[in-house]
């Protein structure tokens, strides 16, 4: 069961396609405040969801700072 819940792998070097997908994942899977806490806007699970974690990790592996990754990974 732990394999199913494990984070998606971050492949290096980060390709342009990976960069684009990670930037979209960060924008779509953003935090949204709810009475029970921050939830993923797309999946309604506790934030950060698996795709948000993968997106941030991929953008950081590509050399972006945490602030740039939070902004959606724009170059």
C-alpha cells in the first residue's frame, strides 16, 4: 500500500515537457482554505497533494527557488 501512496519520482535532468507539466500541476493543485484546513483546490485532499509535491520538487530540481516554484514555475 505504501507504494501507491508514495510520491511521484522526480526525473533529472528536468526536460522542457516535465517543466511545463510541473508548472501546470503547481497552478492547478494550489492550496485553498476550508474550515478543516488547507485543501488541494483540484482534489479536495489535504494540501499539498501528491501532484503539488511532485510539481514543486520537479521545479526545484530544475533550479527554481521555492518562491519561483510557488509562483507557478514561470521562466
